[in-house]
C-alpha cells in the first residue's frame, strides 16, 4: 500500500452515496480505479461501509466479485488495476450437523481479524471459532458437533497495514 500521507487530499478519502453500477454518477462502481492509488479509501453512505482499493488480487477473490458486495468492480477494474474491497466484510450461514459452515465471497488478508457470533440458536451451542480457509473463504466451527445455529462472521481489515 502506498503511503497515504503522500496522496493528494482528495484521494485519501472519497465519499459516495451507493455501491451502484458503472452508469451511476455517485457510486463506488462508477469510480475509475485507475484514477486512485492503491490503498485509497471510499466511504459508501447507503452501505455504512469503507472500501479500500486493492490491486493484484488473487483469482479466487475476483471470481466472487458479486457474491456479497465485499469486492466491487469499478470502472477499469481488473486483477492488476484493482477492485474496491470492503474493510469490514460479513456473511451469515447455518452450521451443519457437524457444527461447521464454509462461507465464501470474502477478500482475506493477514492484516485483519474475525468476529463471529450467534444470530439464531439451534442444536447444542458451543464456542465459535472462525478461520481463513483460502483467499475467499472463512470456515466457522463450533465446539459442539450438534450445533445447527445461524451464525454471523465479520472480517475486519486493518487499514494501512
């Protein structure tokens, strides 16, 4: 990531109204990724989320661009030119009979952490643990193999790391 103190002030943080599409005038998808340096931040008002421009993303992440709106293609997006990636990403899932669920559609790095919690209890609840399975997948595991609860996992990216 580039040093944000050396970026032009207008490129350090941009604010748009929606995730939108490339045709929208005030949306994340309407921003040209080539006009921003890697690491630039965008606040999306309607989503209450920050997105950061990441370049040279691995193929598993790019394949899931539309999965959860964690990764958004802007104008000119490609694996080299970059995609807008949510700094807070989340997904929900139901634990199987073995107390696990794999949730795809993430962009994961080593500079973040997971928060996992119960939404709706089912079966015998246990202690929850979330771990990165690959670049795009998080696996949530309960200490109880009979846990069939609905869970929420959030990946929180440490910006600037």
